[in-house]
C-alpha cells in the first residue's frame, strides 16, 4: 500500500533520527483526524496521527480500499475497540471499517443527513440524523442496520452519555431549536426535554458531570440575530447553573461553535473567530482575550495528556493540525486533509 505521510514539526522535540524504528501497530491505537472534504467533491478523508512518533498518515480509508470516502465527513467513532464508524453527511452513509487496517467490513449504512454516532452498549448505538425534524436511529451492531428510530428535536447533532441517559443537542438544522432530548438507553425512549439557548451546537462534560452547552445563536441572515451563549447545566433537572454571552450568531457563520473539556474535566475550552478560550469549570468566568490566538475550525483535547488539538481548515487544499500543551505552549503541527474539523482518540 502507498500512504501519504507527513512528519510533524515540533518546537520542543529534536529532529534527530531515532535509533530504533517505531513499532508497527497499524491504525488500531492512535488519533484519527476527521477531514470533511469539499462539498460535492468526494474528497473527504481520515488522517491517522501517531503522536509518540510524530507521524501523520493521510487518507487511510482511500489507501486501504482503493476508492474515495465521500463528503462531507462529519464525524468518526470507535466501536467495540475494533471498528470505526465514519459518518459521511452529504454522501448519506456510515462507512464501517476495521481499525487495524481500515478495510471496509460491511456495506455502508444508508441514511439521509447523518451527523454523529455514539455506541450505547456492545450491541447497539445511536446515530443522529435530519436537517429539520430529526431522528435518533438505533443501530444494531450485529447486523449493522437501523433497527428502529426515536423522534427528537430539529437538527439533532452531538450526543453525550451519562450512565443510562444520552443527551442529544437539537441544533435546529436548517431551522431553529433550543432543546436537549434526554434518552433512556434501557428503553430507547425520550424521557425529558431540557431547554437551553438558541441552537445548541456542542456539548461537553465537566468533572462534576455537569453538561456544558455551546449555543451559537440563531440568525435568518436578514433581520433576526440572537446572542451566543455558553451554559452550564444540571443534567438531572435542566437547571442553568451558570451562563455567559460569548458573541452573536453571525460571528459563527464560518466558525463552528465547538467545546472540549480538559482530561480531568476542570477546564472547558471553546472556540471563537479570534481563537480558543478557556473557562474554569468550578468557578467560571469569561475571559476578554483568547488563550490561544487564531481562527480554528475545531478543537479537541487528548484525554491522556490534555494536549489541545486545533484545526486550520481550507476547503480548496489541505488543512493544518496544531497541537498545544495544556499551558498553551505550541507542541507540534502538521498537514492533514481538506477541511479538518476534529480528532478522535483511541489510546490504550
């Protein structure tokens, strides 16, 4: 197989050649970069990062399967420690691959406007879908098919699990919504609806298991524009424990509203058009200037070492991954695919 490999350039790590070659583990352990690709161009991809050896392998799906992945690659999830679910939004499918070599292991799951997948137990998972009134599709992991669907809000997006409950951010899709649907994973039923500010786009969980919601605000691009908020929510009763205005809807026309928690859940990071901001989860205060300057399309945090991953995206050429230490010091950067929006960590 022929792979496109780009070494990371680190400001802290020597460029001297190592005496011993890296141990080959395939793609079973490491960090997966989600590259959306350009709309209708069939050029979305997954990049693989070996952080220990500072090596990126681009387009591992295409190299393994001899065909393009599609577009827009919205999200990626690890299932049962051995499979990868790649959600390809515009291509209306979920591709299922074996992690070690990224070969496809079954026919894709065909679904209209898929967004995010979350494994619930060893036999089933949930997939959000729909750009207006939305569904939470129940995926049978034995047959790799949709076994049932649950009606939720408009434009369901990211999912967050706490014990036997899953919280679904209903972002409005091409319309408007301001709710989180609460699903009992034992019965696959909606048991509650929590009300938040307009267009909840992302969720994160802090060390006290409070839910942080990034609501980017609603605009009709004519005469309506609402504010953007970060909210800290009690997941049991939906009580707003803290909130702060962080902008307005039109500021997020090209900058996604993304959240990430530090490895220990004590710090919440969020992006704005001018950079990455951080909040102390226990004593939240909004800062007036960014922690990390720049314009980024996504943010995630390594759960092992709290390194901060941010993505500079182009939709006409390759994007850039930048990694920062928890104190904001640059660690490394490298070239990934077109339109990178996030990372998934499978580390053992």
